[in-house]
């Protein structure tokens, strides 16, 4: 029930302005340029007690599965997600053609084999598609950025309900004008509502949040954020607590990225905004929340650590990521498995393997369960930041890579 941001994030809308420049430079939207690109490595996993027990019990081996999804036309993937109640996933891709136009497409894929199931829609104009997630009960959500001229873009949103029918079924019409971009949608599955974070591009720097039942195309109150710590710099990563109907945000403290950052909650019914001091240093790179216990998990940049917060008591604990000893090993996207009650933390540069990337798995009490090595993901060439997508029922997930050109996603078990 999360959507991250910072070094890696959940699916985020990409503005048309600067898209071609980002493709050329390899710097994704809103991302720091000091990311590292690990080499492709052999498959592997470091497991602790639970992982060893699962392997011994005959459950699927923990680690990369070898299943890789390749975009149908070889373009860069602009966001992806998987259906937690089915066997399909969705991605969007785009690549620049020799004539200057963009070949963009919406595609579904098989979670088991990695094969593309269907090209839902494609265009060779100057338009782009961005996957915003699978939400609610198997509802795919995609943004289309239609170019009407230089730096002029009309954004519309399509739904695929349910995803398994492999067709566009309707439209989603969020209650924000052209001065806001839909930047984050919590990938909340199994519950009707998602939380939405819309980025202010008017120059007033007033982002807004609201809830939506995407399938019904209905919306909650629009809440504006004005707090200085949360309206300056990059977008704060956001998670959605559907039990309390609140967004949980994390951000660096304004003016000083070397001191503890801030955690905030936004009541999406009343608009009440509450913030408190975090325990990790610098930018908050990823965030997820367990709605049942009110526990939030974050990653922070400067101290390469993971934090666990009791939101009700505004109290947190912190621990360094396993084996990490400098900032290159900082964590990124965080996702919550609501079935098995686990937090999964992405680490682009592994501190538990000699090379490549890892995903570290924690329980809600902050205990490290296992470290999944043998992956390879990076934000160096990504337009949409890398992130984790989970199917808790199958205990499988997908993450960007191993192709550093961002045209593939890879499967793993945990």
C-alpha cells in the first residue's frame, strides 16, 4: 500500500517537458544524479532463519526466478505493476524513432512466464504512456501524455478493469487542473481507495492529496499541503494507511539534508496535517506503512539506514542496512506485503553481495528476515524511478532490470 519517491519510487507521472532530455542524459525525473550502475551478476540469495526454513519445506526457492519481462518493442519501461489477485501485470514503454517521433505502448504480461500477453494500445506520435499502477480490485491505471505542441501536453487517464480482460474499459478524471500533475498513486490493492499525490507546477509549490475509488471514478476531499519541509525540494515519498484514511509522507528537513528528516501524516478526510522528527538522516528515499499496526518503514540517504516508526506515538527506531558502511549502499523503494506482514526494501548497490543489487525483507517489528541478492537494478538510465511490485499471495515480486537500459523487469521470490 505504498508509492515511494526519492532515489527510487513508486510509479510517478513523467512530464513531457524534458522527457527527451532525460532519455538522452540518463537522469530520471526528480532523481539524484549520483546513482550507481552495478554489473549484472549471477543469481544468489543470502537468507536467514525463515528463508532457510522455507527452502527446506519445499516452498519456492528464495531469490531471482530467472523470469524476465522484455518490453515488446524494446523501449524503456515507463512504470509497471502486477495484479495481486491474478496472473497478469502491466507496463508502458516508449522509445524515440529515427524520425523524431515516439513509439509508445501499453502492454500486459504473464507473471509466471514473463511473456507479453497483449499490446493494449500503441502510438507512433509524440505521445507517451505511463503506468500509475494496479489498484483496487485488479484495476490497471495508465496516464497518456498527448503532445499538442512544444511544451503543451494534455494528460488523460485510462483504466483497465479488470486487468485480465486486456482492454481499456474507462476513464479516470482526477479533480485537479492543469496546474497539477498526478505524481504518485499508492498501489493499494484489495481495498477500494488509493491515495493520490499531485505535484504543483504553477510556481506556488502547493502540492495536493486526495483519495479515489479509481474503479468508480469518485474522489475524496482535495487537501493542500503548505508546510515548508514538504513543499520544497523533491516530492516526498507517500504511503497510504487505508484504515486511518491518511497519507504518510517522509522528507528531508528544509535547509539541512544532514540532520534527521521529517515524517508527516495527512488526514484525507479532515485535512489535518501533523509532522514529527524522524530518526534517519537526510532524504527519505522510500516509505511504506502497515495499516493494521500503524507502523511505517522508511529508508534514508545519508546514513544508509532503514527506520521503523510507531506513528501513533511518533517514535522511531533505526538500523543500518545489513553490511552497509557508506552512502553508496543507501536504500530506496519500500513496499509492504499486507498478507505476510513484511516490508521489502530495495538497495540498488548491494551491501550483502559482491556486486549487483539486493532486496532486504523485514518483519513489522524491524527484524531482518532475509536478504535477496543476485538482482540488478539502477536509476542511472530510468525516466520512471525503479521500484518493487509484489504479489503477496504467490510471494513473488518484480523489480527493474537486469537491463541497465530500463527495458526489462525481473522476477524474484521471497
